[in-house]
């Protein structure tokens, strides 16, 4: 069987899944290739198994780049608060510490849908 995709994402970690979700929102047919046995596996174990998914105090001055304005632009376009709103929109409860935001349920509610080939993630 031959499949046709508009985008091929290499890596099913946080960045790869976010890229796939955004491409899917734009109507693209997306395939995610991941070498681990399930998508998002590293997300599930981050934060000591509590699924640390954002740094609440992420600032441009914490990044090194040959283009010092890149981090300013990227962080201004999509803030930690934007991601927390996305997670909460999908009914995943969160808990906040002084420095980060974690899933209040581990593993997160969406993780079981990512363990099978051709899994669909709601957007």
C-alpha cells in the first residue's frame, strides 16, 4: 500500500508533534516518523514522570543564537500561556510549579491514542 503525505515529520517528540498538529490544522496530510516505540514517550517521562511541558519563565535572553532576534520573535508569537491554553482546551488538567507547568495526570489523556500506527490527534 502506498501512502501520500504533504508533510513528513521526523521525530515524534514535543516539537515534532506540535509541527504535525499545526500542519494538520492547515489541511495537510501528515506522517510522523519516530524511532521510539511510541510517540511522545520523552514527554511522558519529562519532569520526573510528571510530563513537564513548558517553562513558565522562558525569556529570549536565555537563548544563544547567531540571530539574537529569532528567540524574541518565536517567543512573542507563541507563549507558554498559549500552550497551556491548548492543553487545557483538550481537557488535560495541569498543575503549575514556580518554574514549569506539568500534566496533573500522568500519562496525559492523549498519550494512548499515539501508541498505534495511523493514530489521529484531535486539534
